């Protein structure tokens, strides 16, 4: 039987409030300290029960229900807060006290048992990820290939692995969703915590949380450099033009899917100086599609065009019936900047000394949207061969990109000639 709309709305509002409270509280107090305070409140309620005041039993049952809701939301949304033995012990003690507050209701004990079991399973899965997490991939410079006038016949390029822009966009979306799935709300709150330098309130696992953000940002940079590498390493202008047009089509498919992060990374890669200077190549490219993409990502008016497109994708996601239409992957560095900006322009406290809850409500709303988007299951079939290439293909460093670019289209002025000579000498000396 469906839940009445008014009850569902109230329930959603309560969950939103709890999420905002738990998320923002860590700016002011360590999660295990907050948990200890909840434990102290539960102890006082238990002592009231032991006095035996009959009129308080109904209040205690109501209190128990509220604490259970808090703990359920807490363990589901911020399970990492319970990774250490101290917090887990405190949780078990609170659960025991709450059970005693409503011993007649066997459902309470069952709910708490299921909650604890789910928490342990989540922590085990997350710890397993931390054990196998990949190391940052550094750009690889293939000096031998770069400094040859002709590429090796066995050298692979993106078109030899995937020649369908839609398929590549789908595989990029797979990679994006896999990486974003390892970012949690408390990770994003590090943006606020680190800005304030609250050394006394740093949460356990800060290094891990920072890693998750940096790893995702690193993926953006790697994709941009991969795009530039694929273009610059090709000697023949006709093939190079084909690859540029291919990536333009891939970026357009990413936009249609709602994968704005990959789209921005591809555009960024094509706008890097070693690629942008290839005038002979760009003169052969049909740039109309690229101009449209750049219009969507125009930085003027605080990326107004992109934000309009993002809002449209978000609205589509809310009413969608299929996972394909639910995909929303925002440009991550812009999302981070928005959180940072919200934090900087609003104070943590109001003039009367109270916490500026409106500020944290807005921050948590944006983070909640992000968390909702990252939970969408990717509907596209996974292609291991394509993904392996995207994740492991050698990436040229910035200086190697310039050398490859100069090898493809020679320097046009004295400044470029000097740069080419210096870079070539430097790279050869390292070989």
C-alpha cells in the first residue's frame, strides 16, 4: 500500500534534516564525540525508565524511535564514522540502551540487529576497496616513438580500439560512475573542514578521504592528456584530423548522456597548447560541432550555459524511468568550487552566535544531489578492452606533447623554434 503523500513528504524532510545535521556537525565536532553525546542522552533516558515513572513510558518509546531513525540514517549515510572500535563500541551501547527503553517491542531489537549487520557489511566492502585501490597514474613518455619521424606500425591509437563515438562515450561513463562511487558525503565535507584548518577536529581517515577526491580529479587530468596524446602522436595530418573529429563526436555523445565531466576533460585536452597550435590540422576539421560544445562550456557568467544544461539533465533525471535517462555526472572541479564558494561567502555562525544552519542546508543539498547522481547504475554494457586502453594507454608529459606537436607541424616562429630545440635536447639527454 502506497504511503500517503503528506507522510512521505514529512519523512523525506526529516531525513534531509538529519543528513544536513550529520554532515555539517563534523565541521564543529568529531563524529565519535557527537556519538558519545548521543550515548549520554540515551543513558539519562534509561535512568528515567529505571525510576519506574509510568507516565514517561510513552515518551521513552517516542524517544527510542527517534534515536533509531538517527542511527539508521547515520550508519547508512556515513558508515565510515564507525570504522574504529571506539565508535562501534559506543554504537552497540546506545543500541542496548534503546532496546531497554522499549523492551516490549521486539521490532526495535530486530531493526537494530539488521542495522548493525548492514553497517558491518558496508565497512567490509569499503575496506576491501581501500586495499586494492589503484595508485595515481603518472604520465608516461615514450621517448623512442616521439622522436621518430614515422610511427611504429604496431603502435595503437584510440580508433584501432574503438571507432564508435557513442560506445567510447558509454565506456567513459562507466569509468566515471565507478570512480565517483568511491566518493562519499564526508569526503566532500573535507573541502570545508580543510579550509578552516580545524586541526582539533580532523576526522579519522582524512588521508583516505582526500585521496578519493584527488583520485577523481586525477582521472580528469589523465583523460585530458590522453586526448592530447592521441592527437599529437599521429604524424599523418589526415589521420590526425580524423582523430580530432572523433573526439569531438565523443564529447557530444557524453553531453547527450549527461556525462559532463568527460565532456569537459575532452574539450580541455583539445584546447591544450600542443593541440591548439596544430593549425593545418584544425583547418581540415569541421569545427561546427566543436563550437557548439565550447558554447556549452563557455566560462563566461560563471559557466551559465553549462549550469543550464546541468539543470536540464538533473530535471530529466528526477522524472526518468530508465537508468539511461538518470545519468548526471557534473564537472567535478566546478562542483568542488561551488561548495568552496558557498563556504567562503557565508559565515559558520550568525551574529547572535548560533550556527548558520541555512548555509549548511544549502551545502548539504548540493552534496545530496551529487550522492543521488552517483548511485545511478550504469546501463551500458562494459567493454573491458576499451576500458583497459583508456586506463592504461601511455600518456605523454606536457613537454613530450610539445615535441610530438612540433614533429607533426613544424615551429612557425622563432619562439616556437627555440622551444622545440630546448625540449628536444632536454628529452634526448634524459634518454
